[in-house]
C-alpha cells in the first residue's frame, strides 16, 4: 500500500509531542502508514453508517462528529485525507465536513501515538524517536488506553 499522506505534517505532529527529542524519517513514515490505515478503516465504518441511512455521501456525523474543527487549524492536509478516505470505499462521495472530521480524528490519533512513541524513546534512553517506538506503541497500546 502506498502512503497518500505527506510525511512533513506527520513529522510536525511527532515533533510537537516529542519535546527536545529528534525524529527519524522512518518514524514519520511509519506513523503516516498507521494514520492512513486508521483513516481507511474509519471511512469504511462511516460508509456502513451512510449506507444504512440510504446515502452515498459520507457526512461528519458518520464519523461520530457533529461539529467539525476548522480545516485551517489542522496539521494534516485535507486532500490526502480525502484520498485516504476513498482507499477502501470506491462508490462514495466524502463531504468537506466529513474530510475535516476525519482529518481531526486522525490528528488526534497521531498525537496520541506520537506522545507514546516519545515516551518509549525516552524510556529507551534515546534522544531520537524511531519507527521502532511507533511500532512498539501498537504492541503496547492496551497499556496506554
């Protein structure tokens, strides 16, 4: 699966959670992959909700969000998030509110993962957040919830 999400905004999200730690390019790439998978999964679930309502357009409420955040306040760009939403659902449209809602959900997810990955890097007594820290979070996620 190719990654639709540019690494630069993902790197920014990790850095805002990492404090003085450095961030490897591999960590940003790994988190971008995880964000993409999460986004595709959320969109597929939202498509099921839309289908149950007899719609072919995803709305913000299909993601469990009633009021969307302003897209200018988000780090993740909307166009790649739209492409991520369509990875597993071909015949659906995605409203702008749904794109912003999904981007907001994915950014919250990314912040949670990035903060945990930074904790794991510190625990390993390293000054750099690596891909292995992101991967370790998913192995240990049950302990972070």
